[in-house]
């Protein structure tokens, strides 16, 4: 059996490794700190609210100015006189620094919910009390989780701001509505005094009907289960309902668009074509009226002013 080979032992004591001095330790710490700073995301620049009257929010912290807002003049919005006056009055109070409510515009599609928000913003800025320039910020539905960040960014602004979300709704598995409730009312910070929140939706309670009905049917205490689901809409002090328009209101919308854009087409032929257009689409609404007028202008070779 082979004997294990013995490693020769070094004579004398081994010298200890030199310990890093304070200069080396400090230099290493500075290098680590610099590397971490390079990895950290840059802080967003403070928003320049003087750049425009309207912005689009892009998380995590950028407000993109919109030079030309896609909007319809207030006078062209027909069949919604009552809700128009209510939203305009609420917005005028807010622009003057008086208390105002969050607003939920809900109801039939194509009846001018989002158009009304943009038209009211323009109308208030055109009045003497709008000289401070009321700002409009649109936040997309998929970015609603970043609403607390947006609110924090606007809290210190000197302007009064409408935060606007178009087509806001939540599905059964979506829990972001809970954070939205806290931001609007109920959170420790609450909504900034210089911000009001306007939203449009096809649903009155922002939830699918079957979702609310299912909670009522399966819960031990149906009332409590439904309360949590519909309590989000309670955060909006102003509910404005939009309903399907009558035939006369639809024809008035068509006539207003035709006159506004100087299209030489009227009388029974205009009525017949407009009604036929609505019948083929199975609906009468402001959107359908606008689509018909666009088609009419194209056929007649009329260029429509923006």
C-alpha cells in the first residue's frame, strides 16, 4: 500500500496580508456608490405646465404636451343640454377655486361623453375666469395604477387640473379599482385641492352587471359584497347619464355638422340619407351622425375644417 506523500512545511512564520488602509476603503465605497447611481433610474423632470393646455400621462413620470386637442365645439353637441350645463357649472366653479366634485359620465356609447369633457375644458379656458388656463391631463385606462404618482406630481402645481380617464371600467379579476378608490377619496392624502377627476364609462358602476349579480348571489352577506364593488362610483359626486338620442335629435346633430362645415346638402335628401345611414349601423348617436357627415363630405369633395 502506497504511503501518502507529505507536503514539505515552510520554515519560518508566514507574513500576514496587508490590510487595506482607509484610503482604499473609501475609494471602493465611492466606486460602489457611483455604480449604483448609474443603475438607478433618473428622476423625472418637473412638468412644464406652460407648454400646453392639455397633456397625456406616460408612466413613470412624463407628461407629453398636446398642442392640438381633438375636440368638438360645444355648440355641436346636441341632445345633452342638461348634463352639458351641469358639467360646465361644476368645471367653472373648480376653475374659480371653489369646491367641485369628481364627475362620472356614463351611459350610451357615441353620445359625446368624452367630447363633452374636452369641450367644457376649452369653453372654461375661453372665459375671463379661465385666464389662469385650466389644464387637462388624460390618463389611459391601462395606466390607472400610476394615478397616485400623477396626483403626487400635480399636487405642488400652481395650476388647476382636470385629470381625465376615457372609457374607465374594471373586469372581474381586476383589483386596481381599490387603489383608485383611495386616491379619489378615503386615502390618507386624498385628492389634491387643485385636481378634479373626470371619467367616462358605458357602465354606471364601472363594473360588469354580471359581476355585481354574481357577488350578490354567492356571498354570505350579499349586501356587503355588492357594496364593495359599487362603492367606487360613490367617489364621484356628480353622475351624468347619457341616453340614446331620438330621431329628431339625431337629425339635429347631422344638420349642425353639415352647417358648421359648409356642406351644401340639405332637405329631404339629407334626412333620407342620414336615416338610412343610422339604420345600416343599428344605432342613432352623435358618433354615427359624425361618421355620416364625414362620408357625405368625402363624396361631395368638401374639405372639412379641423
